[in-house]
């Protein structure tokens, strides 16, 4: 002979069971942080002539090319100053 479980006890058991299941449910997942703006790529600093300042290049009209001032000074025998290099590069070919 089985004893009948009162309806009130059955409802209490069901409520407790559902409460436990709810506690085991996954916590809400936080939204990921907003994406950072893309960083500027290394070497993406080319000027109008395609010279990359980050690599030390400057436009030289006299040679018609991107030049590194310290290499130009050594190659052409120019005085090692920014003003002398600029004056040399600005001179016509």
C-alpha cells in the first residue's frame, strides 16, 4: 500500500525542484567590449611621393627619389644639417 502524497506537498516539491533548476541555469553572458579602432599599420605613413617618414625617408627633388638624409650626406658630401640637406634637395637637377 502506497501512501498518497498530499497535493500541497507535491506543489512545494515541484517549486523547490524548479528553483534548483533555475539556480543551475547559465548566467547571462555579458556583451563583448566594443572593438577598438584599427591601429595604424607600421609603415602606413607614406607621403604624396611615397616616402615613408617612419623609415627615415624624405622626398628629394634633386634626385627625384625618397632619400634618407644621413645616407645622402655620406654619399654626396653635404654638410650634416637639416637645412643643408633641404637646400641641396631643393636645388634643381
